[in-house]
C-alpha cells in the first residue's frame, strides 16, 4: 500500500493473464496488454483473497475507465496515466515512456518539497 509496502497492481489482479515476461500481463477485464504491470492499476482491480486491496481500488478518487501508475519508492503515490482506451492503443514503448515521464514529474515535485527523505 502507499506506505512503502507492496502496492496493489495489475500483475496480481484476478483479471491478469500472466505471460512469460512477468512485467507484462493481458487484462481479461479490459482486453488490453498491460506493460510494467507491477506499476499499473485501475478501479477494477480485484483480489478476492485480499479485500483491503479491493477497497483501495474502490476508493472514490480512483476514477473508472482510467489507468493509473504508482510513483515513488518508500512513499507511493497513485497517478492517473490515461483513459484505458488511450492506453490500449499505445505501443509498449509509448506506455513505458508515458509511465516514466509521469513518475519522474511527481518525483521531482516531491523532492522539491520534501528533499530525498523517505522518497
């Protein structure tokens, strides 16, 4: 969760169809390929055996139909990345580029306010 521990993500969701590359899954819910699956999630995240993770995804600030990414290391922040329809048409390289760009922007903002402590 957003406290430095494991974060809920597409890689562990019940809708994830695993691939030989553990960083990539096929989402059976949205019928899309998700790259960097350990950083990605949406409101439909589902873990029947871990209801606390499902409750996180049901949080009202997580918007339906949007792909989110995690930023940070010890302090995690969920960031909206793109509508699922847009994410679905991006190439793998575009998905990764947008994810990294979004994460770096948040990290720079966080460091400018808080320094490197607990980043």
